[in-house]
């Protein structure tokens, strides 16, 4: 399951995840032999409360780490709205993510701790009651940590809000425990 470059970040992530209270978050560790970025070990942290942010951490064989935060379908259910599929996509969109890199590997436990602490800032772009965009950041000890959003422009959603068919919405997260 482990290769040398993957050992340190993966063990740090697993140690951190296993220290989370099991009544607050379910943790699953699984191998992903053919993922988008190649073979990886995936650590899924699913908090039990709807107002918390789920986290998926992907550790590649070369030790690079990436992560995904929340899903549009989960956010839509939480907020009582719908979400757009953006073209012909059939999969659910993650709200925020960072592709695997060695830079993230150094910070992955800090990022995971910030997510567990509810320090995720998420803004959703809405058009006609549907989620069409998401952008945000995570606040780690050293300051804001940029993450990638999905979908269209929040500025466009704000402008459409001026004519009553769009807008933005901020999502607040609570700590896992």
C-alpha cells in the first residue's frame, strides 16, 4: 500500500484522521488504483453533522497530496436549493479543491485541522435558485490558504443579483468536534 515518498505524508494524515473522535467523524482509508492523478491512497473524513465540512485527502505514490471539500449536492440539500450540472457532467461537483502537489504535502495536516475546526470560507454563486459557482479559502495558522473553486464567475452572479435573478451566498461551517 505504501511506497517510500508516500510514507511520511500518508502516515501523518492517517495519524491525524484516526485521532478524530469517532462519534463526530467517520474516517475511511482506501486505495484508488486508477484515479484521475494516478494511483493514490484516499482518506475520507465524513463528519456527522450537516453544518460541518467533509474532507477527502488524496496521497499519490510520489508523496504529493491534494484535497476536496464538500459537494454541490450536499450544499444544495443543506441550503434547500438546487444545483446545476454544468454541461454534460454526470458526476457531483466538489465545492473546493487543490490538485495534488508536494507543496500541499508539507501543509496537509494544518489544512485538515483547519477544515475540522470549521475555518473554511465558501461563497456560492446562485442563478435562479441554483448553485452555479463556488469559491473559497481555508484559514490555516499562517493565514489564508487558497483553494480552487468550480463553475462560473461569482462576479457574474452578483451582477445578475442586481436584476433579481442571481446573487452570492456565504456558507458557514462549524467545527467537527
